[in-house]
């Protein structure tokens, strides 16, 4: 059932445009956002959002923390579920407890949810599997409608989670009155463009395939970005690690000078996310610093950047979240093509399981 694709991961990358459209049906309306699963009472008495998740779902969580603070104006913090469990967390009832999970079965995330329930917090799960342990337990469930994800490396689960969270941040913003109508309409317009942005252009895929041959060795990769492109960098690095077994780290671009830049040399590969609509000049100067130290640099950007060794040109888009989704596809394709060249089993990477139901 790979429908002519070489791997399920490839099929699932290509499916993202359609599943994201499905995930918006009945939610993204003409002039507003609506979720049948919840209503405005979800925010009654709530001052803060706390999110727990693991792996790729954790990266969606970090991405959303920027959106909840920027758009909904609600304080939001995010924790890896396995850390949260044993730190004797302080839980107060003015916190909406959110868990994000593709499977709804991840042991650490499930346990975090149980702890929050026990402490009497309102809980919400963003999940892809209906009737999973987490959806049975949480007070509210929003399904991501990504369909079955077979590749161990998560792709469409992440894009649908991120879209749901973006819509949710706007829904909360509307309830709280923290967004003006003009900004809301601008955000909704951008949301409508997401499925189009996720269509995989054959030229872009071919570019990633050709470039992949230059990135099969070296002593490590740094994926760098700022704002929501930082969790996207984490996700790019995780994808590469999982299926290529190369060492990769995601890093906030502005932090490189506080240590990691010491590693820079031609064998250190920097994959720089340089969106036009989010802190372009800042990331540019971070990349210039790495270039001056001879790191080999691959930039992903709609704007030409003369210092890069390799360049993946993305479309000019009006909203940074649209750039986020296009760059996500680039990172997924790049890691998949590197893995294929290395002769790995893309769908069944060593040492990994699709659902981690043990601690
Ligand atoms: C990465 C990946 C894992 C999962 C993590 C959480 O590609 O698939 O990191 O994201 O195990 O799983 P869920 O979302 O099912 O809780």
C-alpha cells in the first residue's frame, strides 16, 4: 500500500497537504475558528497552559508555545513528559494541562496526564488515535485526523498537530479577546494556504535528492533557527538522527556563540533555516559567524545568501508559519534522501518503535 512510493515515510510526506486539509474541515470557517470538541468554557479560570509531550510531539508543543503567547496572550510552558513526571511539579488549578501525542499511548505522556488529572487540572489531549488511552482519560480531545502513520519517523502527525495548535491558539485568542480582527483575518488567510504550501514540488524533491550526496559523512550537523524555526530545527535534527544515524543537533541560532561555535570547521554541517518573515537579519548574522569559522553551510531560504555552500530556495510566502511548513517538507525530504543513500531502512530505523509504551 505504498502507492508507488519507495517508503511509507515518503508517502506520508506527500500526504501532508491532504491530511492537513482534512484536519481543517469544520474548524477553519470563513471568518473564525471553531472546534466542536470544545467550547469557550475550557478557558474559564485558566491563566496558564502547560504542555507535556515526547519526541516529535514535543517539538510541536514548543512551536505552539510561541503561538499561545504571541496570539492568545496566555502564558505557556512546555516540558518533556519524562522530566515532568519525576520533578514533583507544582500544579495549580488555573492551568490548562495539554498533552500532545500521535499514538495516545506513549507511557511518559500518559503518566503526565494522569498526574494532572489527579491534581484536579482541566486537561486536553491533541491526538491522532481516537479511543486511545489518552483520549479516554482527558477531559477534552482534539483529533488531528492525520490517518494511520506507518513510518516510524513521524511526518504528517507533526504537520497536523502544528496546524491544530495554530488554530487552537487563534480560537483561544478570540475567546480571550486578545487578537484584533485584522490580525485574526490575516492569520486565517495564512492558515488556508497551508495545504498548498505542503504540496511537494518535484523540483524541490529533486534538489534535496541531489544535495543529499554531499551530506553522508562529516562529524555532525547543526540545524539552527530562531523563534518557531528553533523547534523546527530540533525536528529536522531528530528526523536526520532517527533514519540516517548521523549525529545531528537542533540549536537556537542565537545560542551558537555560547559554546557550539567552537566545533565549527568544514566537516561541521550547518543547516540554517532562514525565513524571510521571522528575524531574517538576526539569523543571517548568526550564519555569518559560522561561515567565518568555515562551517559548511546549507541554507534553506527564499532569499539568496551568498555565504552558503549549498542553497535550497523556498518560495516567497507571506506568513512565517507558511515558511515553517515549506521548510518542514524540505527537512523531511533531505533526511529521507540521506537515509536512502546510506542504504538504511527508512521506515523501520534500528532501535526504534512506533509507539513507546514502556517508560
Ligand atoms: C519521531 C517520533 C517519536 C515520537 C514520540 C512520541 O519521529 O516518532 O519521537 O514523536 O515517541 O510519540 P507520540 O506522539 O505517539 O506520543
